[in-house]
């Protein structure tokens, strides 16, 4: 990609980021408060955002409470901000209140290769060795052999085993197919605790990457007991050239400064928004380039290969506990293949791209692409959070 110029920031308003049925939604936010130089747990009530930190100092603790929905809807809070005011704040400024990623102490996990269409794109990355110039030729070969062989297959089933045998006989077996249709899903740690950025912030792509894309996903919010308490949106930014060279470079491809975006808010599960609702969510993607380029995409949770509860069980259980809870990216159907720069090279980001990930029931997560090396440094970790909350007397 070309050297980054100062990007044009998207104009965000409450109307542009809230769910369409926000009047019925129990929404959790985190707000940077300049007075405390630290984060506040907050409830979104209409166009107002209400500080709840004196009641629940962390989002992690809120998720542990059985009465979390009641707290978010009814608890008397402290400071109140206008949502439009928070959304208008310049990215990276600490002297003005602004939205943060709505999670804090939860471990940030991700499930990969959970949709058949994106599964094939991972195979293509591997076969090209991360070289976008070979993508079109390899894509045609893979689709010719695989065809619809993976449609509707349940991972770990006898049908999946037969598909594995077919692909192996054609020389197309892959580690991505193993986790896509084999008995065990891929679950990895996406990013460190507290490192995610929120809506309106810059999102980072490693400066050396020449083939990359957004990954719009539904993110589950799970408590320490393994209960799904809510959902939000996420961008699991992916460097296709890096992971394509070797799956052992997954951390290099996935975990860079500002490379994980979550938001805008956590929508708590309640009587009008349950796990069955999550299973039917549609996710939209729009990318607006600084040169006028526009890309549209979509993903549907209806097409996921493994149920969300199966992904949670693969993450949490007798084999692994998360005392502060965790959030889980559930994977994406979206894998952009249309050419943007060179013929046959497919899609890759340009600096200044504005990425909008949206769902009618979850709102919109909007970020601007910059080099990870130029994104705001991540400086506020667990020690800083504990000291900040202790100084405020809320621990």
C-alpha cells in the first residue's frame, strides 16, 4: 500500500450507529472520561449514555450479574453524556470523552474457518503462499475440484470425512479444511486483554502487508460460567499474505496494534434478543476508499457451519476456564475476491478506507484503516486500569 496520508474521518451520529430497535435494546458502552483519565462502564439509553461505574466498575463484572439487564435499563447512574458528543470526538484524543471498545477484562478469542465460503479462501491463501498474483488461478482450480462438495456439510460428520477423502485424493487437503469440516474448530486468541479499539477509532493494518481484508463478524460476550450474555460486532482484520505463507504466522497476521475492533455496544440477551436471534443475524459491510472506491459485502449467521454454542463449548469448559469471561469472534462468510488494484489480485485495503460493519439489531462499527505502526499506541493495560479504578474508589 502507498504511504498513509491523513485520513478523512467519517461523521458518526447516534442514528448511524444505534440498532434499529434501540428502544427495546439493553446496550452497554465504555466511555473514556477525561476527568478520570480512564474508562467508565455505561448504559446507552436513547441518545444519552449514563455512567454506571460506581455500580459495576468493569464490563466483566457486569456480565457476571444475573440482573445485568435491569442494571443497564434502570440503575441510577452518575455522569451523563450525549451519544452524539461521544461520537464526534476526534480519534485518539484523551482530553475529550469518547467511546471505547465495550469490553475490558474479557479475553479476546476468535473462531476461524466457520463458513464454507471463507474456508475455501483460506485454502487459496495457503496454496498461493500469500501471493495475491496467483489468487485467481488457484481459486479457479480449487472451485473446479471442490464445487459444492462442502455445501451443507456438518463438521465432523461421515459426510465431512468423505469430503476430506475426496479432497486428499485431488491433492487439495489443507489444514484449513481440517478445522473447517473436521471434528474440532479453530479457536485462537485474537488480541490481548484491553487492546481492542471501538467505533470511530483507527484500525491498523501492518505496514508491510500487501494483501489483506476486513473480517466482519458477530462477537459473543460470555461470562466466567460459559453463559452467553450478549453480542456485538467485530472486525478481525486479516493479513492474507502473512497467514498464507504459514499458518504458524497467525499471530503476526492477526495481532498488531489496533488490529481488533469491537463495538459499538454490547447488546445484552433479553426477552426480545436471544441466542436464536443471534443465529439469524445478518451482517453488512461497506468499504469507502479515499479514491471513491466502494465495496459492499454481507454475511449471514444462518450459514455458519457450527452452532454458536458449539464454538463456546470448544472455548470454555473443563479443559479451559476464563475467570473474567471472554468474547468470541464467530467467524465470517465474507471473503472479498473482486480486483481492486491489479487484475487477478483480488481485494486489499488502502490506507484511509472507512470500514462500516453493521447489523440491524446490533448497530454499526465504523473504523478508518491506517498502518498499525501509525495507529495510536496501546498504553492502557490491566495495571493501568486497576490503578485508575482504585484511585477513583470504585474497587
